[in-house]
C-alpha cells in the first residue's frame, strides 16, 4: 500500500457489504409490503389451503376431514367431469385458432395508414372494457329464441328457429363467437405492438424485389411477430380453460341453468363445474380437487406449447 502511495497510484477502494435491511432496504420492503401481504394471504395461503381441502371432505360449515385421494378417485369416475372437460376442450379448439387469426388480421388492417384509424381501433377495443352483463344483453338480442335477430334471419330464408343457448349443437359455437367478439380487441392491440416493431425497410426492400402483399405478409410479417403470436396463443388458451363469467351469465338465466350448465349440461365447462360443486352443493373439498386437476391440465398444455415453440418462434 505504501509503494502505491509513493508512486502516486490511486489506492483500491474496498466496498463495504451493505446490509439488506439498511435504511433503503427497509423503505423498499415497506413499499412492496402490500403486494407481499396480498400474495402471502390471498394467493399462497389460499393455494396451500385448497391443496389440503382437495384431500378432505369439507362443506364450509364443519371442519375438514382428511379423506386422502377420495376426491380425486371420485372425480375420475364422475361422468360430469368428462363432460365438462370435453366442453372446455371443444371451446378451446374453436376459440384459440379463430381468435388468434382474427386478431392478427384486424391488427394488420389497422396498422395501415387509413382515415378514421383511431375510431376503428376504439370500436374494436370497446367490447373489451364492457362488462359481461352488457355483452350478454346484446347477445340475447341476437340469439334470443323468440325475438332474436339470428332466428329472424333464419325465418326470412325459411329455416326453423333455433334455441341457440340451450341446444347442445349450437351453445358452444355461439359462446365462442360472443367471446371472440368481446375480447379480440385486446389481442389485436398486442399484435399491433408487435407489428409496429417491424422495420419498414424490410417491406420496402421486398417491394423492390417484386414481392406481393401476400408474400410480404407470409414471409416477413408472420415470422417477425412469431413471438407475439406465441404469447397470444398462450393467453387465449389460458382464458379458454378459465372462462367462467361469460358462461355463467349467458347460460345462467335461471338458478337451475346456472348450476347445470344449460340443458343436458351443454355448456358445463370445468370452471362452471367447479363453481357448482363448491358453491351450489357446498362440496368445497371436491371443488378444490377439480381446481387442481384444471391447474395440472393447463400446466401440461403450456409446457407442451413452450416445447413446441422452439420449432416456429423466432426472437431475432
């Protein structure tokens, strides 16, 4: 050290290790404490409680009694579980590809320099911020059995009226159609953000090379927003498996319909099945088992999607 001082060289600065709970750490912990408290009590705490309840017989009125795997054994022998699972998968198969494709097409169209562009963007996003109660009233005006526009249109062409929200053939497609209309604007905005990150130079170079609009879309737009597309697919899949509010509002005109999912359980999905068992029949242990099976299904589907994304998603 003395030699360094004699030569005029700066002495090395030895940094003291900061304690994580110094004055700044305490203020930081104070600022995030509401979120931490919310997470510990209402997320982590309730999740751990639901795990315990899923292995118990619990009706919310009496203390839970440990039953082991009885709830899961009953669940996998319950025909209604497979009915609800199929309805959920059917909803997802129709919903995810259609909504993803439509959101992309709308985003591409609204990414152009058009007159009244802000109006069209707001018009497509307006249903997103509307409540499901409002959307249900609008949907009822279209699909009502007696006075709905859809049946009036069928009658004009000589077809018999349909009971859209009770007929097992039509209820899921109609629910998918309404769900897409309500939420496609949100995914459109996500696609718009991805599209605006693509350099215009790439399109100009493609135009010079004589590329058509379709070739520019397929060779430039689609690969460049593959990461955005993957995000949209993940979000749509999660929503389709967790969809409850729409189905409860649109097919729950009566308490009986709300608890059974419409005629012949035509609209009974896993979330509605879980709600019915937990809050209509007070089988909270059984409902918790349904919730964790749903979580495992979603986790496995998301895991598969992340594995497959390596083959078609490009982030460079």
